């Protein structure tokens, strides 16, 4: 099962559970949801979520994902990242990790 990961907060995740799909502002503003590979998690947490104790990581099974997922180059981070072009259906989220379980503080 190919898995990608998405960093979020408990408030956004709670909203998704109530609505049935996960969306964020980047989907509206940029047309996709930013995700990463497992190896990229520490870099993303350090860069964007370092001081956020409410951090969650969604583990997403790409085979269950209903929206299109594309790996694309990020010039600002000089790496290729998975982007989801649509909402994330909750059935594709196989695990939700909390910050203390991620191994990044």
C-alpha cells in the first residue's frame, strides 16, 4: 500500500470527520492539498509545524484515495512532493499520528 502523509491540526481533522471529507485552504487557493513522503515528515514539521503541539499526521492510502494524486517538484524545498487535487476521502486515511508519536519535537 503506497502511503503519503499530510500534516494538520485536530480542529481541521475534527471538521473533516463531521463533514465526511478533508479539505484545507490550499485546495481552494492553490488547487491541491500538500502532502509528503514519510522521509519528508521531519523536514515539514521543522519548517512549518515546529511550535505546534496540536500537530497530527494523516496517513493516506493512495489506492483508496478518490481524488487525483500527483508527485510534483517544489522549487522552494528542492524536492518532489505528493499533491492531492481534490478533497481527501476519509476512507483513504488509514492512521492518524499525534506529534509525540511522530518522533519529531
